[in-house]
C-alpha cells in the first residue's frame, strides 16, 4: 500500500507543471463562424491559426530568404527542385513521426512531387515551376481517420463555430500555452468585445480604429511588414498589354499612397513621375470592395490620377469582387495581392501556379521564374503588368501587453505567435 | 469643608471653561468643514461644466465648419455629369467629408445615403438640409450623413458622409486631473464618444450607460444630478453642456474621490489644526488649573498646619497645665495629695499615649495589596469583645447584632479594627452610664455596613458637616485632639468604602462604615 501511494505521488509530481511555470492563454478576436483548420477546409478567419498547427517545409526570414521549418538541410538545385531532410524528431500531434509519404500526400494538390533518395527527399515541380513560394505556404499534414493532424507546436483541443481552443503540445517556459479563437458575429462585435476586455488580440484593418484604444494599457499596438500590396488590378479580358502599361505609368504611386494613407503605406517606386494616360482609349470603371474604405479611397485616388479616363468608382461585394477577379471581366479593380518576398510572384502570377486565380500568363516571366531570376521576373511583370502596385500598408494588431515580443513580420499574419514570449 | 468645597467648585468652573473653549473650537471646525465640503463640490462641478462648455463649443464649431464646407462645395456644382464624377474625389482632399456624392432623383437606391430616411431624401431633393443620426461606419469611424442643396441645380443635393473621428479625438483628448474624462451623447442618450476606455464598447453596441439618462434630461432641458454613481463604477461629479444643433450633450466627469481630493486634504489639515487647537487649549487649561489648584493646595496645607498647630498647642497646653498643677501639688509634700497626684499622672500619661497612637495611625499607609477577605459579622463580634473592658468601666452595655448572612469584605484587619474601635470608643464615651452601644452589621445590594449606634446627647447639626475633618472633635477635652474621625475616614476611603453619620440632639448618633461586598472566598 505504501509503495502504491509513493508511486502515485511520483506520478502526480511528474504530471504537474514545473515549479513556477504559469499557463498563459491568449484570446484572439475573429469574425465567425469559425471553420476547421484542416487543409482544404472552407475559408474562414480561423486560417490565422493554421500555421500554429500545420507547419510548412520552409518559412521566410526577415530578408526574404527561405529558412527551414519542417525541412532541414534543404538545398535548391534549381527553382523547381529542392533536396531536404525531415527535421529530426518531427512528429505529428498524434505522436507519429513525419514521413516522406506524409509530405508527398500534403504537396500533391500543389502539383509538387516528392521522391526519396536514402534519407534525403527530393521535392520538385514536374512542370519546372518554382516551388519555393509554395513550400512556404503549403501545410504538411497527416490524415488520421477523418481528422487532420499537423506537426506544429499547437494542436486543436476543441472546435465549434464560435470557439476553437488550441493548446501547446509540449511545455515551453515563457510562451503562450493556450490560444482561444473567438468567432464573433461581426467585425464590430469582435472590436467591441476586445475593447471590453473579452479578447487579448485583435487584427486591425484600418489605422483609424486605433483611436478607440487610446489609453487602454491592457493592449499594445503592434506593427509589422505586410506581404501584400494595395494594387490596381487591370482586367486581362478588357485591357491589352499597352493599355495596362499606360495605366500603370499614369499612376503617381508615391503621391497616391501619401494622399490616402499618409506615411502608413510604403509606396512602390516612390520617385516615379506619372505619365499622361493618353493611350487609354475609353473611360474606365474602377471596382472597389464596398466594405474596405481604404481600397475605396485608393480607388478615388486612381480615378483622380486618370482624370477623364476614369469613369467612376463602383462598390462591389466580396463575392462579386472574387468572381470579377476570376473572370478578369472588369476594367480596374482595387486588390491586395501577395508581393513579398519577390519570389511570391511565382505563387500569384506564374502560369501553372495553383494559386494563380487571375489566369494571367506571361511566358517571359514564367521563364525568369523557372530560372530563379526574381528580379527579371518582376521586370517582366512590369513589362506586361496584370496590376499596378501602389503601396504596402503595415500590418496592425492589438496584442495583450503581457506579450513581450509580438511580431507580425512572418509569411502569415500571426505566423510567429508560437515564438512570442510572455511575462511569467 | 468650606475650603475643599470651594476648591472643587473652582476645579469644576475651570473644567467648564476649558471644555467650553474646546466646544467652540469644535463647532467652528465642523462649520468650516461643512462649508468647505459644500463649496468644494460646487466649485468642482462648475469647473467640469466649464470644460464641457468649451468642448461643446469646439465640437459645435467643427460641425459648423464641415457643414459650411459642404455648402460651399454644393454652391460650386454646375452640371450633373461633372459633379457626379468630381464630387466623390473630394474625399481625398477633405477626408473629414468622407464619401461625397451628388444626389439626384436618378440616383440608384444602392448609392443613396444609407442612414437617411426616405422622407429626408425627398426633403434634400426639395432643397432642405437634412442629417442622419450619428452612426459607426464599416471601418468603425463615427459618421453622419448630411445633404445640402446643390446651388445652381434645383432638385439636386450634395451629400457627404461626415467623418466624425475628429469628434471622438476631441472628446478623448479631454482629461481632467488624473482620471477625469468626457463623454458625448445624442438626444436619446446614446453614447457617441467616450474618453474613458472602459466605456467605449458602448459606442459600438449602443447600450445605454449610467450617464445616458442624465444626457437625455440635459437634452430636454430638465434638471440633472451633478453627483451620481457613474458608469465607471464609482461616485462621480459631472458638469455638462448641451449642443443646440445637433441636440447632443457633452458630459465631463471626474471621480468624486479625485475631484474632492484637495478639499479632503484641506479638511484633514483643518481637522488637524482644530484638534491641535483643542489639545493645546485643554493642555493649557489643565496646566493653568493645576497651577491654581496647587496654589490652593499649598494654602490649604498651611491652613491645615495651622489647625494642627492650634489643636496640638491647645491639647498639649491643657495637658501641660494639668501636669504643672500636679507638680505644684507634689511640691507641697502633702501626703493627702498623693492619690490625686497619682491619678493625674496616670490619666495624663494615658492621654499622651493615646495622642501619640492617633498620630501613629495617621502615618500608617493603607496597602490594598495586603487586604484579605474578612467576614464583617465576625469582625463586629471581635470589635465588641475588645471594647467590653472599656465599656464596663464606663457602665455601658455593648450589643452586637450581625447580619443574617456572612458579609464578606476585603480589608486590612488591623486598620479597619482601629477605625471601628475609634467609633465604638467615641460611642461609649458619649453614652451615659447604664446606656447601650450597638454594633450592627447590615447588607444592602453590594454594600456591607458596620453601624455604631449610641443613645448619647447627639451632635449639633452645624458640627456634623465637618465632623470627619481633622481637629474638629466634638469634645475638645481630655485625650480628643480631633484626629480620630479623620483617620477613620482615611482608612475607610482607602478600602473603597465610605463613612457617614446621622445624629439627633437628645437621641444619640449612628456612625456607619460602608464597604463593598466581596465574593465569599472559596
């Protein structure tokens, strides 16, 4: 009996959190309903949490270069081929080790093949398309029954349309232990509830909203570099290459970004002098997302820049905007495509990219991308522009003040959250 | 007794004087505190109201400026197509105007100002200026839809979604003290801007807060409370100012604890000064009283010393005269005088011995820590037995009547016996031969009484009052120098008890010793 008690107490001691270690739960305000984090699920704001559960093979360093994530000892032998090893000890949340087969299955939808050569994996695109941008975003997963498990630091504990609870798989001193995603009915509700103290993290879409948080010491404003840009997409079905070039040349991007955002949006080509848009044959309609005042203002700035060549600004719904973009049957439309790091061009504009929603084709740019020459690819993109890039606004979030080093600079908005340190 | 009474009366008068001065100081202090409190609250509220008025004036000026700007722009509208194209771009140059557009009868429903009612749209097209209530846009900035007639184009209006973020900034910027803040409400009490971060969720949810009813009353021109439990969860002082157009109210409030902190500090200071003044007055009064009483004490001592000297000189002089006469008789060498000479010497020696014993008793200290339980019944019997010899010599009968129950007291048996024997001896000497002296014990409530009763000639009323004072013997002859009864009182008082006397001329006297009853010792 005494031995049994001793054994039980030893087990209890072993299971208890280390002395002095406190649990830290972060509540993230999002707009619901929340959906599964599993790859291929219906789009929802729970996507912000995806990188905490499902790792990708690579991630992006601050200078834009690829860094190991689930892959280790990786080496590119060309833009379309990479040799790598699986990070030692990498396991899914169900305890099974990450295998070459899991990586192969995860990358199949992205049309990337994986072959084994001893303990090395060869990851390549049969079409020769650059794979590095995809490897930074494609989640590696394993299907267990009807569930998907990932190798990231967090795993899903419970999930419904209003709350998703994620818990760190292995204790990490001074880090966030649990994340609770809260799906509020509207953005306004998420905002108000964060103000009221019911959430500890809120993604801010407009700098004006920060006014509400003046004097609230519980939250701190965190700024980060955006990987997207406010851009003027030019309808490929309606506008020819020369017209698109003329439009792009007619937009004084530095002046426009200053006019709309002040200093809060880093302009592309800041010293550019706008050309007179004489080669534009007809007045152009500018579509803007009705719920995005920033894009609407930028649409007005485009209209002013084009003068009589602008027909007016038309507000469209999110669904309408998506359909228009896929059909490319519009004149001009304000969008926020991915622009950083430069290799991202391969993800958005490369002809064979699974994420090329516009159907844009530019063989010269494709060739540059396949050659891994990002600078030339961007030059080719400017030569036959699908969009005019205006400026990159900052990422903004309000984060619990107890988080010591929140950063928003990763590939994904909150991708670095597992590394954030918290006050103990 | 006269001197003692005047001294007590003087002490009482001095006490009344000092207490009266203290009371005056206290009343002045309390009045000042009440006055200061009322005044401070009124002043704080006035200051808050002034800030609210200034804020309301700024907000009013800002809205007027926006309205005038829109009127000016509307006056420039020349043709519909040009205006439809150009007006929206004004939002870039005047971001505070928000979305600007031309309103005509052909404007599609989706492009109409969303927060204006149909009647307002009709009114705007008919040339009236119309405005929506304040609302929060998709980007959560506060705004109102405002339409003004387009100057040269009848049947059209220029509409703007006025961005009122500046209003919020102005309200948020107002800080009163450490934690005072401002709020803005519409005529229905809906919160429009909040300086207090904790109240800002109500901006978006539209839920009323504690101050909403106040704002509604102010908008209606009704009286509103200036101190109440605020939405921040504590008592606040508030000042307010209404705007005429739109009918908004600016409320500036500050937690009462903070707003009245200077007053509280002043009150603490004032109270401290009042208390200090009180203490100083009492201390000075007490010191002065003590000096006066000490002077009286010294005077009283001299008087006592005089009385003692008079008594001693009188009594010793009397004894000396007898001894001189006896000496003269002895010098005659007449054997017939020998018995007289013997009796005189015997008597005077006894008297002087008693004299010395009385003084010795006076000098004996009474120590309560040496008191022991004593049954007054047994004590009375003992005193009676001790006095029998003296009583028989005087032909007086001693009767002892104990109480029905044991009467326990705590006492120094020796001293208490000296006191009781003194009374009994006096009673025997006052009684005629064949008379009776009774020693009775009584119990009443928490007091035990030893009564010594004689049937002698009694004591004149004018002598009764000071009978326990030194050198106030009723006899003034023989061995009685007047130290016996004062000593009795001294001993009994030291036992926590009291002495008293009742007497009637021709009927006798009753002397009582009252002592507190103690629990029976276990």
